[in-house]
């Protein structure tokens, strides 16, 4: 009997180490392209200068191998595994050590505390990482890593709407969040919106939405239309780059939806800053003959 290919803990740890080194100093290509396009469309001279400075900052970070932002964030890890791949034991056992090594080698700021309420002392390793695993059809495995700063996560929220609130209720939640919090999240933003699931899962929908490339279109036509409507409304606020005014408050709004209870309409908004530090690494499972 053939044994399925295996994703090992060592392979996941190596992928996390590599992804942190990349994400901390390299602006995502799709985000950079979005900022470049925004700079061409922007009519405000001050907003244009801000966007050019963001691009210059990215050039310096990549050239000198220094962080895009001083807030080098918490480490969020998602392992996406094909259903034909085996994942024995705790596949995340090596991740915290990989985080500590990557942050030490990269001279990245340690920002994680031992306990949110009772022991707010620094772990001095930026661990633990916040990990999850998802399954997909087929084979193969991908590790996604996001370095999430405090400013953008603090600008996020979860709201449990009455089901009758509908599309307009979701729109209102997103726009209220942007008006109240966008200035603290370092615009231009990527706005991840999750709708559906349960209280504990809807925030995950919003966070996963941030992984979608800027410029991508939702698969469902009605979702794509809603994303365009939300992006237009967000940019109509005039908050602009660095909250100094302008036409580009957000580069994209990405909406992810899911089933939910008949009595619920969960909504989450998770903002990604202008650095939007994430990277993905393909992992070849041991025993895979591809």
C-alpha cells in the first residue's frame, strides 16, 4: 500500500523562517503595483508625495535588507494542505523557534507579550506565532505568513448584525470602521471584509481576504460588484494616503463570505496597512514524486 506524502514540522518551520525574511523587507509586488497606479491617478500633490515616499521606503528596505516598518508585527501562519497529504502530529512544533531565529537574524523588533492581561512582559523572541491549518483539494502544501502590525489590527473590528441589516448594514460597518480607524492604520489600505460563519470564524475570513492580490476580482459577480462599490465609497471619504487627504484611502477592498445561522449576520473588518507584509512558500511534501 502506498503511503501518502508527508508535510513535516521541519519543512513548515523552514518555510516560516524564509517567509519572515522576505515579508519583513519586501513590499508585495501587487501592493507596489497598486501604489504606483494610485500615484498616477492621484490629483493631490501632497498625496502624490506620500505615495512616492512609500515606494522610496520600499526601495530602501529591499536594497538595505531593513524592515519596511518599525512595527515588525505578530507572526500569523496558515498552513494550507492538500487532502492527499498527511500531516503527522503537531506540524507547528518548530515554528516558534523559527520565528525567534528569523527575528534575531533580521534584527526585527520583538512585539509579543507573554499574556495580554496578566503578564505584559516581552517574550523577547516574538513568539508564539499564531498558527492555523486549512485543507484543500488535491496535493501539495503552501505556508502563508503575515506580519501584522498593531496599528492595522487595532483598526479592525467584529460586529454581529441582525440578519435584516443585509448588504447596506455590511456597507455601513465597513465605512464606519474606515472613517473612525483608517488614519491609524497607515493608508492606503487593503481592507479585508468577512461576512458569515460564526463569531469566532468571521475574523479569519477578513484576514484571509488580505492575502488576495490587489487587483484580483471576487469569483462571484455579486461579490465583485460589492467590492467595487465599497472601494469607491472608501476612497470617497477623502482620507487619503497617510490620512493627509487624497483620492486613495484604499488600494482594494476584498470581501469573503460564508454560510451562517439564520438569525445572524457576522461581519469583520481587518485592515492591512500600506506595507501589507505577507509571503507564501510552497512546501514539497516528503515522498511527493512530482
